[in-house]
């Protein structure tokens, strides 16, 4: 069984962590020195790879993985 989280790139993991912490796309873009459209692209890829459909599901996934508490 493939752990879907392991399919994320390092950058996608960074973005995943920040989404899970409740940061907005604009916040994430500023923190990582990338455009908001790039954040949106990462968010879409993360959601596709993890088969989640909302920010709430990303948070839940992060809690289950022990990434956030």
C-alpha cells in the first residue's frame, strides 16, 4: 500500500503544513515567496494526490498523520 502523503513533493508538504495550520493562500504565498496562483496549483495537486476535497479534510488528514494536533 502506497502512503499517499509520501507522494507529495517537499514543496507540496510545506504548503500542506501551512494549509493545515489554517494559513490562507495569500499568507502561504508571502511566507514561501511564491505567487498565490502557484499556491493554488500546489493546493490542487495536494488535494488530488491525497484524495481530499476541502481544507477541512486537509486538516483532518494532518491530524490523523500526527502532523498537527
